[in-house]
């Protein structure tokens, strides 16, 4: 009985968002910008051909490559003595490279944006 539980547990660890190359790319992208990031949580990607990544703000420019998926990443990072929580969506290309990020102040509204391209 213990052996079968261990096999189910190990199989479960290998599946899901942890082993998806797009979620791995998103997690590594965040850690490349915030090496002290901890509690990096990723959600299942949303897939669609996204020709233009939205601008982050005034004066910013979107990435010059189209994305094929978006991954939501929530994390904490330390800056000096202060800890900050962030919620981003990370834009990933067809070759599983994270190329840009956008803040995610509106929760799951990014999913509707991505799904609008999936319908086209």
C-alpha cells in the first residue's frame, strides 16, 4: 500500500504546471528579474496566437515578437528590509521563451483578453 501511494505521489509531482515548458519559462523569467523571489506560484497557461503584447504603461513598448501563451505568476520578493507581493502575466513565445510581462491588477481579466485571440 505504501509503495502504490509513493508512486502516485511521485507521478503527481511530475505532471501539471511544474513540468510544462511554458510555466517553467515564466517562473525562470521572474527569477531572472527578482533572484530573491520566493513563493513563486504559476497557473495553467492560456494559449492563443497573440500578435501584439499590450504595453505596460506610458513610454513602454511591447515585445517585438508575438506570444502564443500567457502564464500568470504570483510571487513575493525582498528589496532591502521590505517584502513585496506581485501578480504578473508573463508572455511566452512558441519556442517556450518568456519575452515580457504585464502587471495583473485586475485578477483574471487577462484570460478574457487572451481568449479573444483564440476565437479569431
